[in-house]
């Protein structure tokens, strides 16, 4: 019975693990937002030929 | 501090990443992932790449220049993460590297590998799609060279590891130049050669007073394999080659008098320090420490003066004159 309950609960994170996961998630969100801004700025700079580049 | 010599001065208990429980949810924080990217190496890579980019005879929009430098920095970080993934076992045995995230067990080896591969893919693809495929190809080759040729092969196989592997740290100015021009020429090759021949005296000066650390880790560094005297001779010989190369950009008309004078004076100091290293014997290590410290300043001076004289500083002076 106890084993079954443990299985149903799955992996239970400690507080430290939750904090680490949250900090990683925030960092990924910031990195993605920064990439959106960067690609937007590049598109403004290069215009319609954004993917035209020298070999 | 080169791409092959970076590492904090670290102390503390040593764990091997291989011993950690793989199923345990990660405790790795953002700082651990940043440490995987070797930020001090990244700063040197960005600086030399910026010089290559700024002195190139082509105008690159600031946004594109920033994108190129960001990709080069992230690519260098990817190479660092792959290095820490592969070298976790020997990092754990060296005082200098024992507190890195993987040997400490804060980042699992698989996490470091995935992080490195992801960054490598994104940095190369972004540089290629947004700036230049020539620069992206060079960046991809640099990551491959550092992670596979140096880390996985040369480092554990030959005392010439840092000589050949040092090429990885010498590529960034060429990548910067290629990002601006889409091609290569003599000037970026000269910058490559300066860093390439700077790496052995810089790194062997460190290895001379860290010999026991390398011996304990089983890494065939030159002082471990060939001995103290042979290494000191090699340091002197490479410095003798390096100093004229440092002045060469001025000799070829690629740099001005300020650069030439800086390269000549700082090169003379490098030669003097290398001569002192040659005449020193263990356990004395003062000359080795002096050369290691000054070599960082030497490389910084050369590239900083070139950046000011030929790069954006020169452009500003030109604008002021008109």
C-alpha cells in the first residue's frame, strides 16, 4: 500500500530542488525573451533580406 | 589565461561526478551553468574576437557585431561545457579544477553534455543564419577542435597538448574578422599566430609551478613528461618566436607606431621574464609566476592597442579629425 502511494506521488522535489528548478526556469525565460528582442532588432536592421548574408 | 588554461584557484573536498546519483533531481543553479561556460575564458575570447572584428576593413552594423560577438562567446561557453563534461574525472583530481560543477556533483555529466551541445548548435546556427557562414564554419571548427581534438584526444595523449590545442584559443580573432568581411587574409592569420605562440609559454609557466597537480591527475604536461629544465627551455624558445610575431603587424604595415612600440617594449619584458624562467630551478617558482602573470597583460596590451589604433578607437579619432 505504501509502495503504491509512493509510486502515485512520483518524484517529490525538496525545497532546494524546487528553488534550483525555479531559478533555471527563470533564466531560460530571460534567455528566450532576450533572443526574441535580438532577432527582432536584427530583422529591423537587415529588413526583408534578413537571411541574406555573405558566405 | 587561455582557452586551455582557465581555472579558478580552488580548494575543498573532491567528489567525482561519476559517483553522483543520476536519478536524483538536479540541484544545479544558474551559477553552476554559467561556471560550465568558463566565463573568464569567454571574456578573453570576446575581447580577441572584438579586436578581429573591429580592425577588419568592413563595416558591420552594431547590432550585427553584437550578435556575432554573442554567438562567439556562447560558442566558447559551449566548448567549455563540453570540456568540463569530458574532463570531470581528471578535474576531480586537480586542486585547480576540483570545485567545478561536474566534479562537485552539482551538475550531472549528462546535463553538462546536453548544455554544451545545445549552446554549440544555437551559436553556430545563429551566427551562420544572421551574420556569416564563413564565421559560423570557423566557430564550429573551433568548438570541435577544443572539445574533441584537444580535450578528448591531445590532452591525455601528448605533452604537446597545449601547443596544438592552443589553436582553439587562437581562432576567435579570425572568427571576428570573418564575421565582418566574410573571408580571411594575412592580418587575422597574424593575430592567430600571436595567440598560438603565446599559449605555450603562458601555459607552461603555470604548469611549472603546478607540476604536482598535473602529475596527480595523470596529464602528460611537458614538465611532468620531459622535466623541469626541458620545459624552461621550451618556454624560452617559444617566447623568442612570439616576440617578433607580436611586432609583425607593425612590420607588415597593418598596425601603427604605437602598436609597434608597445609590442617591442612588452615583448622585451616577456623575453626577460622567459630568460629568468630558463635560469630558475625548482622549488623556486617566482619567475614562472611572474611570466604567467605578465603574459596575460602582454596579450591584453597587444590587442587593446590594436583595437584603439586600428579599430573603433581609430574610427573615433578619424571622426574627430573630420
